[in-house]
C-alpha cells in the first residue's frame, strides 16, 4: 500500500513503537504485512530479542527459557522485514508537537505515528523488601529459578494466575510450595468462585499449602511474616498484580484513566498520531463502553494487529477499523489447560457442566437476560472457542 501522510505528520518520519512485547512486535509485523514501506522502529527496554512472556511461569523449573526457544520471531525476521529493533533502550520523553521521542541513550527519533505498547510493571507495595522478586521478565524468571533450586521451598505472595502457575511448577517437582492470598479466594479478579474452589482443591491435592484471607505484613527474599504472626521461610516471589506505567503518556499530555492509557475503539488516543495497545491500553469495554484494560496475551496480540491497521488507515486517510474482540486468556496448571472467554465474573448466574473434580468441565456465566457472557473451560478448549463465538454473536454489531 502507499500510505499518505496524515495532517501534521512528518513525511520523512516513520512509525515508532515503544515496547517490544507481543503488542509491539505484532504491530510491527502487521505494518509490514500491510505493505507499509517507511521506517519501522521497535524500541524495547529489555535486553535481547523480543520473547514470549507467557512461557516464564509455565513449569518454570523445567522450562527451556533460552532466547532461541522463547523468541517471538526468528532472529532473521527483523532484517528480512527491515524492522529496526533497538533493545536495552528506554524512551524517556515524548514531544507530541514536534512528533519526537527521546531515548535514554541520548538519541531522538521523529515519528509520523507513535504506538505506546509499554505493558505493565509488577505492583510493589511498601511492605515488600526491594530484594523480593516479582515475575515479569526473563531475567526475573531465571533468577527466581536459580534461587528456588537452592531453597526447594517456594512462597508465593498472591493467589492469582501467575502465582498459581509458579506454585504448580514447584509442587510438580516435589518442592514445598505455599501461596498466601489476602482476599477470601484465589483468582477472584478473573474467575467465578466455583473455579476458585476447584483451583484451591487442585493445588491442595498436589500438596500446596494455601492460606486465603491472609495478609503478608512484611516480606524479605527468604522470609514472609503474615498478619497473624506466622513466619514462612523459602524463596519468596511477589505475584500481586501489575499496573501500567503511565508516567510517559501523562507527561506528554496523553489522556489516561487510573488504570491505563485511554484509547478509542480504533486504539487511537486523543493526541494526534499517538496510539496505544496491549496491557497498557484502556479501551471501550464491548459490554459497558467504559475504559477497560486487559492483561492477556491474546488481547495484546489482537490489539497489536488492530493498532497497526488503524495507523495505516489514518496515514492513508481512510476510515480506521474498529477493534472488537471478545476477551480470551488461558492458564496451564498440573497439565490442565484452562481457558477463559468473555466476562466470566460479570454475573452471579453461573452454570457448571461436567465435572470440575475431574478437571473436565465448562463453567458458563449469563446476564440478566439469559445471554451467555462468559465461560471458563477446564480441559475443554473446543468448548471455549464455541462459547466465544456465541458471546460474539450475542453482542451482535459490536463485534
Ligand atoms: C509470567 C507471566 C505469565 C503470563 N501468562 C499468561 C498466560 O498464560 N495467558 C495469558 O493470556 N496471559 C499471560 N500473561 C500476560 C501476558 O503476558 C501479557 O498480557 C502480555 O505480555 C502483554 O503484552 P504487551 O506487549 O502489552 O506488554 P509487555 O509484554 O509487558 O511488553 C511491554 C514491553 O515494553 C517495555 N517498555 C516499557 N516502557 C518502556 C519504555 N519507556 N521504553 C522502552 N520500552 C519500554 C517493557 O520493558 C516490556 O518489555 C502472563 C504474564 C506474565 C508476566
């Protein structure tokens, strides 16, 4: 395609993508697949080639986390597609009037369009010692694994999906594993209670020591003290959620909400030429229209594709396509594949088909009108796909 230059854009400038995670990488690849012939620069703060973050917590003790194994693209891809990948470099400022970004190596880049795909950072409350690792990067995973192999005792603070995947890995390798969760059930943010109960039983059956409704008062790298005075000793990992770092966007005057960079359904911000995608972006929820941010692999990938198409449409002066995908995510624990689609926690009208005790079940959620709005498929990947299609059909013209 031959992209024209949008009003205000610099004809010699190319497309700059900040963040070399799955959203940024997919956006870069989609720009080339869409025929964009200008400069594409992908800037990532982490060292090395872009990699699959989801691999970091799945059977951590046995996983092959070599760069080649978890790379998002083969090394030759980047040259073949003429995509300029810059690793170990951080963007420190955006000037939306001059359409430039400043990098921490002292250089600057002009852009015709800028994609913010900066993901999220682990939550680090004050009671957490700086030496306690969180799991977000490949370096974090390698360091946690080394320490865990020495201690053979894992203490996870946070009973979310990443924490449970870590616990499953330790328990599967015969190590002691404990999970401490402040709320009254596991994975409460993303799963219905019946699935929380199932996961609690699955972990307990595998020897994991679970403590819900239990706050950590203080935590160092080898010790956690709970509010009730209990002390736990082992390799401590904080898995208490992630938040987007909004400072870069805010300083540039890009509108943000408490939980993300606000974009429209074409993934464009209010600032001309600036877009956002992936874990950092808060886009109109398909059901409510309110800004909502996901933290799921498929969402980041789908948005990476969509943001590239929007950029290309804007540069060509054609209408930008609308992004409308029913959310989907998965986790893998003790060899059980669990898929989530739609909004499984949005209502209390829950039905269970099959047997959760046998890790073979479909949990479905319905709205007040009886329409399917969410599902969790335990050991039934095909059922998740069918539910997603049904939810999309129910949303009609929105998807
Ligand atoms: C351990 C782990 C396991 C997961 N497992 C699953 C799973 O099983 N299923 C699932 O659906 N989801 C899973 N997720 C979530 C999924 O990985 C994320 O939703 C996805 O990676 C988000 O992609 P992203 O490109 O938006 O952001 P990220 O992958 O976070 O990438 C953003 C990149 O931007 C870089 N960056 C930030 N600021 C700057 C800057 N100023 N300059 C330059 N670079 C910058 C960051 O260093 C980072 O490399 C998991 C997440 C983790 C951490």
